[in-house]
């Protein structure tokens, strides 16, 4: 057992005094490092309420174990305040192996469908290099506001709250960040955004592929559930399968597959423009359910109404997801 694993194991039963939950129950230990030169252990610990009383008690409890029992000279603890310690919110990750499969459109329409089921929904647009949610929701002119503590207020459209990297850069400019900075953006969205009221479902629009954002989510999400979006094409399905296995390696549960752009219907006849069964191939390989096969619907808008064919399909998808994520 490594030194860091030994430290984590020794402190995992300490409890957040605000919730009486042990660290291991809500994945409070975000980081453990050892400063060998100064014989000091460095921690990042999540708490429900970052008050002086909580900080004092937990610092003392950690010091008793790490300094007195394990013999290290010192500790340094950075406490972060998060929602996961006592939150009933559920997190849905919308992912794809490759771009261009309509992942963001699926995210937006799923949000509206869940809202029609009287669920309180928020979207986190974590597709940092290709943020598109403000465009889909017709909210590109919005300016994000914050408070004196550096916390952000989300934009709200039709009752759906949303935060996006598009609001962090000038219009038509790309966000250019290296790996370590991506984690800071996720922290801003997950921990430093002041959401209005309790949220039933956070829907996270992920970037294509299996890069830093997907890997860093472990620091911010407890028990997230993933939906994989693909098209019927064999090459899209092939990449989606890789993304699914990557998610499993990261302990992100894949609950199902959505096949987008499945067919185009004319006078009751379906035309399979991009082929067939890509979604089924992904679902069968990953041993999960094919949740929906969404049609191509010509429209000036990316968000469908309850009367649209696609809107009805999304409502059915939302019903399935509510049953799957309890």
C-alpha cells in the first residue's frame, strides 16, 4: 500500500460535523499529497459548510491521525465547500466518442423534457472548447453575473438554469486552456455557481472523447450516470463504444445509449440515411439499454415542442431516465 493510500484509509472514517457523514460516504477526500522536503501532508477536503467551527474541528481530527498516529511533521488542509455532502441532486453526463452526433441538442431537449415532468433542471455546458448551449437555448447575448466572493449566477431560460464557458470569453472567441485550467473551470461550474433552489437533475454536456474533463469529473460528481450519444453510422458507434469503456474505467456508470439522427420520415415511411443499428451495437456491447432512436426533424429550432415527433421521443426518454435514476 502506498503512503497516500494509507493516509486516505486512515482518515476516511472522519465525519463532516455538519452532516455527520463520513468522508468515504460522500467522497470528501479530493486530493492527498506529500511534501517530502517538509514532511507535510497536503489535503483538499470537501465539506458541506465551510465555517470556522467545521474547519477547526476537522483540522484537529486530521492532525491527530496524520501527525500523532502516523508521525508526519505537519499538515496543510484546503477545505472546499460543495453540494455533494448533502445533496439529493442527480447528475446525468451526456457523452459521445466523437463530435457531430448531436450531443448538445440531446442535452438541451432532455432538459426540457425533464422540466415537462415537473423536474427542476440545470445544464452545465462542460464542452469547454465547443460550448454551444447558449446558441441552442437562444441565450448568446446573456452576460454572466457574479458576487463579491467570486461566485457565479447561472442564466435561466424557460425555468432551466444553465452555465457555460461561452460566457467566459468574448463573442465568437474560442476558450484556449490547458489541462490544469480545465479543472478550475469545472470547479467554477460545480462548486462556485449559485444555483437557484434545489436541483433535481444536473445535466452535464461533456466534450467529445475521453480527455481531461471526463477524467476530472470524479472531483465534482458523486455517482454520476452517463448517457452515450451516437448516430447509426458504424464509425460513430465504434468510437462511442470506446468512450463507454473509458467511462467504466472511471467508475462512471453508463445507463443507456441514445441513437440520434436515426431516420428521416416522409409520409409515414422511414428513410435510414445514415444506416441502421449503430445505437444497438453500442448498447449490446456495453450491456445497457438502447434508450431512444431519435429522428431527423427539419426545424429552424434545436429545441422541440411536445407536439413534435422528436419532442414526444424526448418525453419518452425522460420518463425512462427518471425510472433508471432513483
